[in-house]
C-alpha cells in the first residue's frame, strides 16, 4: 500500500516526548548571536511573531492565552515555538491533546531556513523549559513525527525523553489513533475529539 497517494493511505507515527520537572535543563545556546523573548497577547513586541506567522493566526493563539518563545537575530525572529496550557488540535491525527493542569504543550516549532543548523531549536526549547520551571509545572510535552529526524535531534538535545508513541493509519482520511503504553514513571498523553 506504500505506493498509494497519501490522501488515500497514510501511516503516521508520532513520538511523544516530555520533560519532567524538576529535571536538569540543559544549557543549550545558539551558535549565532541571539536574544530570546517570551511573547503573549499583551507583549509590546508581539508583532515580531506576527511578521513571521501573520496577524490572524497569532491573534487566535494569543486569544487562547498561548505564549510564543522566540529567538531573535539582528532584531528579527529566526526560530520559535508555541506553548499552550489548554486543548490544542494535533493536525496529523485530527484530534486534540488535552493538557493536564500542571503541564504545558509545546508545538508548531520552526526555524527559518537560513538559520538552521545553528542550535536555535534546542536553545528556544531551553527557554520554554525554564519558563515552565518558573511556573512550577509538572512537565512539558512535545510531539514529533517519527520521520522528522532534525526535530527529534533537537528535542532530545534539549533534554526531552520519548515517553510514548502514537500510531495511526488513515485510509481515505479516516483512522483511529492507537496509543502505546507510556514509559514507566510517565503519565500517558490524553487525546480528545477536536
């Protein structure tokens, strides 16, 4: 079935990674000069992420009280990741992750093409983990497709642990996700309908 178009047959494997507090936050730094900010809807510099992702999307996310962790180089956002403490849709599986009250879910990470390979992703994740530590959270979670090797490298370099896998095969757009049991000592992820 591997020769079928992806809209007809699409196997998906998500690696579910977490960082459990008070774990050691690794000292990842970018290999270029970078500064970091945590943006929310009240941030005077929130326009920085709007320049990259557009006003409509950022307005929706800030309206849900989400935050955006950014790395800047020469005054412009070059890498970012969003964080949510509420329910967030996971596009790949057409479900939403239901975040526990003391958790934060990190998602939609991106580093602009000319700045890849500069250790920006792990350095932005470090700032997100430090933020979670200041809030006295239990854990930070992030999900990565199994075939996305650069993202896997970034999250493991930042100190996240693969704690669970989600498998799903869609046929003609329909499928049911199957969660494998979590790693001992880790809480299972919870998914709900969109």
